[in-house]
C-alpha cells in the first residue's frame, strides 16, 4: 500500500506534470501570461524565467531565476536589462555575506564567484564608476576562458563581452573572444564574427595563436 508521504509526493509530481502540459498548451496558443503562471505552479521556474526573458519582462524573469537557484542570472538581468543596480545588489548581498562568513558551499562559491564579480562590476559602471574599472574582472574572465581544462561557463563568456561592450572597450571584447578561441571552445569564432558584424559592422578575423607558440615553443 502506498504510504501517505509517497502518495503526497506522487500527487505533487502528477500535478506538476499537468501544469507543465497546460503551460505548453497556453504557450502554443499565444497565452504567455497563463503559460508563465502554470510553469510557476509546476515548479518550473527556470522555464518561466526563460519565457519572461524572451518577452523582455526582466523583473519577472529575475524572480523566476531566483526561485530556480540562479541568483547571479537574476541580478544580471536587473542591472543590465532592467537598469536597476540597487535591485541587483540586493539579490547578491545575502550571498556575499554568506561567502564572507564561510558558510557557503565551496564548490558553489567557486563556480559563482566570477559571475558575481561580473555582475558587481556592471553595477559599479551603472552607478558611475570609471569605465576602466571593469578591466580586472574581464582579465579574470579571459584567464578562465583561455583554460581548456575549465568547462565553458556561458554566463561568464557572455557577460564579459557585454560588460566590455558597455564600457566601450572593444579591445577587451576582442580579448574575451580570443581567449575562448585559444581554448578552442566550440562556436567562439562564429560568436566573434556575429558580434563584429552587429557592433562594428565589419567582418574581422581574430588570429589563433598556434599551440607551440602558446607553450613558448618553436615551430
């Protein structure tokens, strides 16, 4: 016989599945608001966040990403798209406090650390800091992206580019893409070409440093 606990869990899972199916139907019917509501009821907060982001509803998406355990993404949306650095800092402040007092999971802290630095740098620029203040964190992003032993963090990659672009340091944008290309990250050259076409309205090719040269050797 099914226990009461198992029964409750089974009911919750069944309800979640029904809500997701309803959300998908609403989405296909163009009833986006209802779709978001059902995704949230199903606990599919990241899906709700992705949908709100696609609609430009950044504050709503930030709430969804926080609920899905992605506070750095929530904070980035608030500062970079909703232009609200105070709200972004409010999302990150409790996490920074936890990190300082040593109670945050070390692995999670290491993964999120560079993301947080990028968000905080974006906040600082939005609040009037010198544009060159972004250089140290962009350098840190380049170091990580150039290391092929570190899996690509899409957010570090994209936010470093966006931060450098916002600071009008296109040379730094090129360095970010070059770092990814040195690590031979898939799609890096294509992303650079698309960025150069969109922003600089030209087709530029970044040279790839040969492996021997990167290691200090000779051809």
